[in-house]
């Protein structure tokens, strides 16, 4: 599903954000990406979304070599990938329903299709009763659920999450994690960059630790730290 | 790629409304500059028709009586052939003169209907070796049998053409400056629109909207501004034409009696105005989209 082979990426001469990273994520896997700020997590997510291109090495996502996709095809590639962020990235002047429907509209789905799919997905994330609220009338956790609904409404093969619980209190964060687990169980691979020690330690999923642009650890049922990075 | 008409119309109209003051400024600038372009074109066309007979360095016109005899015409031709100051001359027969007459007075149907081909004078168009001799040569023919009138108003015509071409130059120069500022204004309006919608643009990219899906509403916004500006200018051109016609008839300016703007001239002017408006609008927005919309 995702394969990085000896990937290098540099934003300034001589300084590598990623140096020689190789990683493979299978269909339906759940992976935590951990590491200090500036370690290269965000760079990796940007490469996976094809917001950047690797300087060296190859990045394969959903069966495509990302260095070989012409830029006009990138939007079609992105429809296979859902993404959520710490700051939710909802449109403030649109209701929860409209935010999700917007994602369908911009990829050319009909209004009818939206009328069918959007309530379903909002039901799945537990917001059926708050469909017509604006983002500022929703709590942080609820806003992130709307963002997840938007990311998942096209049933992507991969869900990329960049610190999705970073702005949430622990209890709300767990609600979001349970939702991500459910999505993962439908066969969608989830790659989540996080600093949340509690979540990583309790979920016991695969942990990939990045340090200074290189993979420092890759454990199948890992925990956040072994005391070294705490 | 599923770009629905409804979506595009809604987005474009929304953008225009959000930036209505700036949009209005851009549209009015386009309207003013295109109205100038239009008047310059009308002026050019009007002067071209009114000086038609003087094309090619003709300095002297000898109008024959419509019923002049062959012998009378022959006498004129003989003199034209022997006068040393005549470089060359041409004969314009009744049929050709009548056609020109019909074209020149196309917008005065009463006059057209009251004059038949038989009443139109044929004429000689004379090119002299030395233009300053026009009055003296003209005097030779004036009053000869069969000659109706002699016109050597060449100097005035030349002045008219010179003044008009300077006026055209100044007007077009102004219009070009205004059109450039209109392009920059539109570029800026679209830049502001892109900036105020950057959240939407980010989200659209996130969920896989195609580049054209994101660009088209912005491009169409500039296109619309250009078009609306051109429509206003188009109405202004019609008004200017009416004003020209009114002034010429009101003041009976002899020299400009042939200053006629045919429907064809006006139609061509309107087409040019629309084309420039649309090109300016689309160029401005295309530049903005290229520079500020990073898709």
C-alpha cells in the first residue's frame, strides 16, 4: 500500500529532512509515526500526499510511483487518500453536512449522491444529530469527527493523520482514536503522526520512530518510548 | 471532471459579490478605456470615409455636369493630358460615383431616395506634380463648359487627416495605459479573491479537486469583469456614434459632410471592444491564477 525506498528529501542545501528512509505499510495496517518535532514526520506525510517529491529514492502509494505521476493527475491520486490534521481544516462558513458534501462536490459527485452518502457517514462518526451545525458550534472532538467523515466519505485506501488528537483533551482524543480504529477495521490503512504517549502505549500498534530524518525503530506492537525519549 | 455549471456560476457570482467594490473599479476602468478605443476607431472610420475621394495623393477634383457631352469631357481630358503640372489623373464614372454616394450617405435614406444615378456627377481625380499648384490649376477648369465644380480643398483635407490621426494616437495611447491598469486591477481583484478563499483552496486540494476545478471560478470572475466593462463601453460607443451624427447634421460642417459611420463600421467597432474586454479580463485573471494560486 505504501512503500518508501531509500528516500532522501532536503529543503536546504546540506540539511536533510529525510535521509535514506525505507518503510513498507501493508493494506489495512495501523501505524504510529513518532519522533520529536522536526524529525521528519511531517515531511514524510507530505511526500505520501505528493505535496512534495523525494529528491532521491522512490515513494509508492496505492500502487503508484509518486515521482512519475504528472502533476495534473495528482488530484485523482489524492482521491485515494484521506487526510486529517491537528487543526481540522474545516470551512468555517459551512455546516458539518456541507463540509462533507463539499468534498464530494469538488470531485464531481452529484448532489443526489451527496444526499445519500453524507448522512450515512455523519451517522458513522456519531454526528447525525448535529449535521447542520457550523464548526464553531461544535466541540473540538466533534470538529475532528467531521474532518474524519470528510476524509473517509470516499472510502480511501489510506488515511493519513497528522497529530489528529493534538488539540483535544484526553477523553475526546480517545473517542477520535476509537473512530480511527473502526475505520481501520474496514480495511483502510491508517498512518498517524503523533506525540501522544498515552495513546501509543495503550493501542499497542506498529510504531515507527523517526529521528533526525532516519528511522530509529520499527516495532510491530510498540510503545512510545523506552525511557530514552521521554 | 464533473465541473457542474451550477457550481461554477455560484462560485463566480459569490466571488464577484464579495469583492464588489474592487470588481466595480476594474469594470469601470475597462469600460472607460474601451469607450476610448471605440471612439478612436469611429473617428478613424469616419475620417476615412469622408476623405475617400482624396486617397492616393489626389489634390484636385473636377466634377462634370451629369449631362456633360462627350465633346466637353474630351476637352477636359485633352487639357489634363497636355498640362505639364499634371502627373496623372483618373476618371470616376457615374456608376462608381453613385456607389460611393450610397455608401457615404447610408444613414440618410431620404437623400439616397431623392437622388438617382443619372443625377450623380462623374469626376476626374487629378494628381499634381506640385500640390501647391492646385488652386491655379483648379482655376483653369473652373467654369469651363460641362464642368460643374472644381474642388481643390486638398490642404484642408490634409489638415483634417493630420488632426484626426494625432487625436487617434492620443486616444489610443490613453486607452492602452488604461487597459494596462485595468489588467493590473483585475489581477489584484483575483489575487484578493484567491487570498480570501485560501482555506477553501487548501481543502479542495486536500480532497482531490482538479486544478481546473479550482482555477475556473477565478478565471471566470476576471472574464466576467472584462465582459461587463465591454458591455458598458459598447453602449457608450453607440452613444458616441449618435453624438457624432447629431453634431454633423446640426452644424452642417462642410468638410465633414462625408463623415459617415455606417452600421458596418459600428458593428466592427463593437466587436473589437468586446474582444479586447474579454481578453483583458481573462489575461488579468490568468496571470493572478498563475502567480498566486499554487495548485
